[in-house]
């Protein structure tokens, strides 16, 4: 029986959800032939922070594991993401977190930017079929087969819409305000950002597009200024913690870079606002949702210019959770019950890191529907 999975393949971070638990890890792949990292038992351990797989005879470290331990690691940012097998490695590594059997059959809903939907058929061809991998956890190695017979590719931001209007049992909230009127979604990503329009519950391609603006450009500026002012040279994939915390260590001493960071991302927000005004008559929109991993970075600048705008619930994971809800909905419509069992009851997710409400917090979280407890557009931590 197929297991429903929502998988958001971001340029910066992978987000994956099965209705029970979710994982977030950097979209970084590294060589894994330098020996197995050894845990000394003094820090917390999470599956998504220790991703190592073997595919086609080659060893790979993925996510945080690659950043910490790989001699050669990279985050592919080309439009087609055609660097080697990186896309497939990230995809299979994410699914390995849910591979508990020898053969694991998944129904995956994933997304592409609206401006890349012409690549959907090619993506499905790359990923469909049976894939044999070896997953390594600590000293354990075990082989699993990942079977992908059903892959659905949708415009990326509609995952956030589904996360709002579908509950985690795949039921439509018939009284939800987003089901009526004109809804705009601004999905602020790492390399690109997406604008999507939904009118009375229907996706409208004519008012949707992808722009080459994302928070990675802010990373480039931060990296340049760190090199100029402090002599620190860091790859983009090694800047996540510094950007999220607003702090960087120089010669063992913490240095506050929050003002530097905020100036950089304020300029990105201005560019996103210009793009929104060129595509939309903003006054015609009843609701605007700001979502994606970069949403917390820019929402403070966008909301004063868009009085109907709100930050999405858990914006980093919103697309993945919405993809899962859509898969679950489709399974119910097709068979009367969804594969993988009933999702768990509502559980609170960790609060956002207060020092910086943007960026990503990697690791695992408990999945579940909380919209009955949170108002439309509310935040998990209860602060603005």
C-alpha cells in the first residue's frame, strides 16, 4: 500500500512530511568516502541530521551531515538542478527517513516553481520507478527499496493553500475564507521566489510567475561583507546558522551581525514588492499569504505595503504539509481511506527561534493540524 508523502524540494532546504512527523534539512550533497563520522554521545541526535546513503555504488553525505563532515559539499543552484545525481540523491535521502520496510511504496506530491512547470514530465521520468539504496545510521547499514509509481507535480506555492484549507485528514474546511475571492501567495525561496494566484479555489497561471530573487542573494552579500570586515570566508551553505542567529564567531568571540543582515534582506524585500506590483493589482486581492523559508526575513517589510497580507502558518514547512494533505485527500477520494494510517492528533511544534524569525531551523518536528487553534495567518509562537 502506498504511503502519502509531501516533499518540498527547495533550493536551500528540503522539507518532507508524512502527516505524523516532518523533517527539514539543507539541500546540500557531499562526498561520503572520507570515513564514517563518529558520534561521541554528547549532543542530541536526529535522523535528518545524520543522513548518509549509498546509491549506485557511491557514498553520499546529505544535509547537515555534508556541511559538517564532507570535504567536498555543494548546494546546487542552477535552474535545472542537473548537477550529477544531486536532485535524485536529495529526493531519495528524504524518503529514506520514512523507509521502515525492505520495500517501501510511496505516493509523493511535490512542487515546481510556476515558471518551471514545463519540466514536470521530465522530473517524473527521472524519479519514477524502483530505487535501491543503502541507508547508514551510526554503525548500522541496511538496504531498502524505494518504489515510486505515483508522483504528482504541482505549482509549488499551492502547497501553502492546501495547508490552510485542508486539515491533516484531507478534509476541506468549507468555511475557510481562502476558498472564496482572490488569493495571492508570495513564496519566498532560497534561489527564486514564486507568485501564485488562486481565484475561488482555482489556480490561475496567468497571474502566477517565478522570479530569480531569493534569500541566497542576501547570503552572497553577507558572505562578501564577512570577508571584507572580518576576514571570514564561508560558502553559502555554511552561513545558515549565522544568518538565523545574527551572530558569527571571529577568533572564538561572538560578533553581532544582525544589522548587517537586516540591511541586506531589506533590499531583497523591496525587489519582491516591485515584482508583486508589476504582476498584480494588489487592491483586487482579498488575501495575500507570505510563505516559504524566506518569509520571516521579508514579511516585516511587505506587510505595511499590503494590508491584506498575513504570514502563513509554519511558513517553512507549509508547502510540504499541504502536499501531504493533498495526497491524503486524493487517496481518500480514490479508495475511501488513505494509505499509511490516520495522522496523529494535534501536537505543538517548536516555537520559532526568537533571535531571528527568518531562515530555517533544521531537524525534525511533529506533524499535525493546528489550524483550529490558530487564526488564519497566525504564528506558532504567538508573537509578531
